C-alpha cells in the first residue's frame, strides 16, 4: 500500500473533531450554524410590509417605530442579559422587545403620560427571562438621567450599557409636546443638532467600548429644500469617537401623515421637483 493511500484510509476512519464554536463577543450567534438564522437581516435594505402588532405592541402612538428594528439590532449586537439604553423610549417599543429577548433595558421619556404608557405596555408583556426593564420620566440630556443610568447599571453589577438604540424626533416633523427640552421644539436644524449632540454626549459616555449604538432617523423637507437629518446626525455621532459600521435604508410605507393623501403628495412632488419620503435610516456605529 502506498503512503498516500495509507494516509487517505486513516483520514477516512479518523473521528471528525468539531472546531470550537465561533461565537461573537457581542451576540449569541453560533457562526458554525449561521444558516439557521434566517430571521436576521444582513442586507442594507430593510422592507417590512407591516409592523409587528403582537403582544403589547400597538401603533397608536404617533411617531413610534416598528418593533422589527430594535429586534434586529438586539439579535445582532447584544446577548441575553446585556443592558440596553433607550434615550427616547416613547411608548416602549424597544423596551418590549428587550424584555422578549431577555435583555435588561432603561428607557428615558420626557413626557410623564407617555412614560406611564410605556410602563403599562411593558407590564403587559410576559417576562420569561426576568429582565429588568425601567422607564424614567426625565430629559435624556440631564445630569439626573446619568445618575439614574449609573444606579440602574450598578444594580445589574455593570458599569456600562452594552447597546444604545436611539429613535429621536425627526426635528419638528411631529411636535410631541410643548416642553422646550423636547428636541421636536428646537427652533432651527442647528439647534436640533446641538440638542442631539448633548444626547450623544451622555449616551456614548455610558456605552461600553467596542459596543454598538443604533440611530433610527429620517430626513425632512422644508422651505423647498431636502434636509438630510440622517447624515447630519450620523456625522455628529461619528465625531464622538464612533466608527460608522452600516447605513441601512428602511421603507416607510403607510406613513400615517401621508396614508390618506397620496394624490396630494404626488402632486406636491411633481410641482416642487422633489421626491416623496418613503424611507428612513438605521445607522449602526461602534464605539472605539
């Protein structure tokens, strides 16, 4: 028997040793079984025909985003038991998804009634993994919010959050309140960006190095000009020591503001020389 045949025969009967599991440091995915993760999107175009309305999720709060966004982000960039910061909690969409996935989360909401709504909806969702979910009624730029956040982390035995998901107002497209601390009441785009900078200062300082911040935002059209809020805010975030990892375009089909006035918006677009908004951005950045 030749040496080559002997080696081949030995290889045929040798036990197959599975290499160590390839797991990311920031998620629970086993890349040896990557084909099993059909639910996780990896393309930069996200099309959701309709929002997830299961469980405690509802679409009645004007301006809330679809639950599929925070779900995708958490599956990709967090592990079970991680802590997530949501500076713009709204009616609790991110918090509900965090509880479903066994992630702890702190939500910050400026409006007292909306903060209570978020608490109520989180309470309606089963908490199988006993995740700690807290909603505070504060300005997400304030020193009080930092104290709340540090105490929240301390109770979990942590010093930083492992992810941050931000869904700020798209400047003044929707007026959420009369509170001057509300970013939707910023008088100009520059003032909006200055206020958003302050949100980033607090959020990034509380984020663990090497972990991810996700920004969900759309642009606006004002005074005959397209205002690229997505790019402006992305640049502000990158300037805080963040690396831009992905810019995802997500469809906005069925926007409540345009749902019943399609022909009017089509006429306005033809007359004004612009295109009707059908997308928003999901921008992923990594803290250096």
